[in-house]
C-alpha cells in the first residue's frame, strides 16, 4: 500500500474546479494508502467510505490550506468536493463540520458538465473501521488533527501559491490584489504595534457567553463590533473562544441558526473540547480572505453573547 505510482496515475486535470469526479472503489483507494491509512500524510477517514462509487463536483482545488497554529501550508494533488463535510460520526460526534480533503488518487475524472446525482451515502466500511482507528489514547485521529503532517511549509513572502490559483481559475486578479494589500497592511500594523485588520480585542476579565438558548432555525442578528468588543478579553477571546478577524465581515447581518455547537476536536491537540452557548449559523463560513484565500471554508463558532434574537430576517 502507499503506492506513489497510484497517485501519479490518477491526477486530475489542473483546472479541476467545477469538474465532475467519481470516488473510486474501496479496493482502489486502499491501494494508495500506507499502513496508517494515509496518502502523503492525509488520512482517508471512515466517514468518507460511505461515498465509494458516487459522483460529485469539484468545489475547489486546494493548493494550500490554513493549519491552526501554523499559518498557511502547501497541499499537493488535493481537491475539495461540493457539499461534503464531516459529520463526526466516527469521531464521537465532533461538530467542526470540516470539508473533506480528497487526494486526486482517490477520484476518477468524468466527462461532461451536467449535475451530479444526489448523494446516496452507503453504510461505512466495516473493514475501514477495524483497520484504521480514529484515536490514539486520548488523541483523535482525523484529517484535521493530521493536517500538519500532510502539508508543507510556505514562506510568508512566497506568492507562488496565489499565482498558481490565478492560473487554474481559483483566484481572480482583483482578489489577489485585495489579499496582497490586506497582507502588507497587516505586516505594517504589526511592526507599528497595532492590531491586525478585523481583530477585535477587549479588556473584560469577567463576562458571559450569553444565555439565549438558541435552537436550529431561529433568526439572529450579529451585534455591531463595539458591542462584541465588550465581551472579549485582551486577546480577543470570550472564555477561550476567539472572535476571528473574518467574523467582523458579518457584523450586523441577520442569519438563521444552523445548530448548537457542543463538542469539537482541537486541531492542535486532538483533544475533544466541549462548548456551551455557542452556535453555527447557516451559510456563515470563513471566506479565506484573511488567510490568503484558504479554501477550507471552515464553520465559524458564534457565542450567544455576540448575537441577539430577532423575529425574522431583516428586510432589504
């Protein structure tokens, strides 16, 4: 197993965004993996086995990704497929809802540009669950926790990954210039001792997470930045949970609650973290602008203290 030749044989065309692909059969994918169930450090997880033989559209070519605590790192021969996110079924119900990373060797390119059939998830492979454990002691094993080992370092001054994304249609010249200006502005602000763009910090030492007891489907308004700032400490956290710079872009918007977030696996430690008074909002994910066009489209975590309940979506 772990055949590099298998990976070389199954590369997708470079401009793969929007292409249809079929997830290869179990035996073909297994032939690409090493003894730990990984290809080039990337695990094929038990949650992914339900998609053997099914057809999907490529959402993004992932030439790089953010890795918590390690900035942006390079990926090779990897794509993200439309609509497929981990439900944590074999990781004790983790609710990070991470998009899967798919190595090209696990996919078969298809001709045509029609709509793929609706997903028809199959029961997970029992072989996979027996062969490749999802934890080692107290540490969970998944694509998120193993991402550092599946990626390579990128210098903070390296622009080749952005130029590559322009070449394959993943990034417009306009957005490239936005990222360049944003990055340079943050470098200057750091040198002058100022906060990064979009970074909110406060000075509270005793604050609440909120107590709205929100349920799926309810409408909420995200509070203005000055109100959110009053719930944060000097590091921009509310009882340990960061208010990320990209979240400022959604301030004062109205959204529906997707689900309460109660448990997530830490990407850095592999430990399960338990949360209260925190929700995910429908359609509100990381845009990647503050992380140099990172394709992960991560779910954002919202303390109820940053939200207020509204009766319905604001008009206009």
